[in-house]
C-alpha cells in the first residue's frame, strides 16, 4: 500500500484537528497541505515505529511548530501577547495535548509522540489546559438542538464548565430569535433539526447579523469533512464525551476576539 493510500483515511480528521488548533479553517487546511507537500517532496519523513495516524499528526506538528505554533509559544513565554489576544499563558503545546486526547482520541503516549514530549508531560499539559479553560473562558452559550435529552446533556456539560446557558432552541426560527435576544458568546448547533429545519441555515442567518464562534454537532462528521464544500472550523461528533465538548469549547473561545465572561 502506498503512503497516500495509508494516510488518506486519516486526512479528514487531521483537517478537523488543524482547524481547531489554529482557530481557522483556511489556516488549518494550509498547514495540512504544507505537511503533505513536505512529505511528498522529501523535506520531511514520517516517524517510524508508530501508527500511521500518529506519524501523520507528528508530521503536521513539525511543520506547524516551525512557524505559527513556535511564534505563539514564544509570545506566550515572553509576555508579548495581550490578555485579550489568545490567553498567552495557555501555550500551543498545552492546547494541542488537550485536543489530541479529548477530541482526536489519542492516548497519552501517542500524544507525547506527536508533541515530542513524554507521556507524563503530555498528561500535565492536558491538566493545565483544562484548568485554564475552566477559569478564564467563561461565556454565554446558546444551544441549538432538537433532541431534548441531548440538549439537556449539553446544558449540564457547559454549565459544569462555568458557562451560562442563555437559551435552548429546537428550531431554526427559535434559534435566530434567541440569538438576537440573548447575544450569546458561543453557539453549539446540531446540523439537522428534523422538522425544525437546518441548524446550518440558522447559524448562517445568525452570523449575518453578528460575530460569534460556532461549534457544530453531528452524528456523521465524515459527511462534513470531505474537502469538497465549505466545512466547519469546529465540529463535535455524536455521541460526544464531556472532555470532547470541553476541549472544543475551549478552542472556540480561545480564538474568538469578542470572548467575554458571562454576566
């Protein structure tokens, strides 16, 4: 099997991870392309002795940390980044460790191999990132979900993380109305609202009026990660784990300039 055939099944998930890590769909995709180009031209090679997916993510980190990640980490360490521009204390490696374990499903040894640190250090990074998210990124949240039990689960999860749920909507119209009324700092949106319409349409209408980070939730994430259409920056797969919600919410708020504490 060729390298391209071996890595192809893992590319959609790498794009999801890259977008969450960089806070941008275009930036994340660019780093994935740069990683693949470096591999194809022979500038970089895959780490041996690990699973192909681990090696692919490690390659991505080599490329990313050589530019944006390294700059962010340096700024965080030197204090050259202001408080409203990315919470400098939460370094690139710590955010990456949390995403790798909570969203991408790697264990600590695998995350350590990707980040080139020990499993113990990777575990410490995760704990530090979780602590920072819980204490510094509280916001007002709107939940768009037509399944009452799932909506309640999400409400409990984000409330336990210190956020304030200001509304729950089961239809497109209710979502738009509540968004304008409550002005949330974050939206969690199901993609298919059944008879209530499309969560994507609701979000698009909301975003035409004001800027707010959005995390989409779907049982079929692979259908939105084909590379053939506009794709979400933040995506959670159903069924979701609490740590996945925590990590993704933290990334979305971390990168959004209008982040604010819940009143």
